């Protein structure tokens, strides 16, 4: 599915396992129902995967989002499957700092470029306080024109 994306904070191996399980379950949904699931349905399916005792408990928090025929959706999930929809989401060790930037600067009329810059700024500042955050930021943009993946290196703060 090229209208949905996920991101995580926590154990990378858990996120890789979750993404493979979710991809398989979404494909099964498409084959069974002869249509793609809505973003909300995909998020609820992911919530059920996290909550179920079928799999090991996953030590990761997740953002899932995308665009479907009802519009754009963004959800956050904790390791036990709690599901919350919002306009913006942060997670991980820098979540509070990142959220403070988003709350101060987000507004409904952001252009695509302004939203990109705000996302980068909020994550970059949070990474500056966490030595384990890596050397760059992966940004996934999903809009009506398609999907764009961008890697931006962390510049000095």
C-alpha cells in the first residue's frame, strides 16, 4: 500500500517484525475484501496486533498515518495497542521537547514545505538532547500526489 506509512521509537527489531506482520495482514485484507483498508482500519488492525497475546509483547511506540478516501489520518499507538488519532504526534525519548515545538508552531494552513520544515525542526531539536538518536532524520511525506521519502542529515544545533 502506497498511501500509508509507519514510524516508531523503541526496539528496531520489534518495529521490523511489526511492519512485516502488518503488511501481511493488510494484503490479506485486500485479497479478502477486494479493496484496500481505510487508514483507520489499518490503525485498528495494528492496535489489535499489539494487544494480542498471539505475538510477543513489542517494545515500541508507533505512528501510523496516510491518506484514503476520507482524508488524511494520523494515529499513535503504545506497546499495548492504545490508539489515538490526532493532527500531529510525537514519540520516543524526545517527545516532550518535540511536542512543545509542534504545539507552538503548528496551524491548519501549513503548506507542504512548511510542514516538512516544522517536522524536521521538532525532531532535530529533540535529537540534539539524545545521543542515541542517530545521525539523521527520515521524513515520509504522503499526500494526494503520492509518497516521498527524504533523509536529512542532522546539522549542528
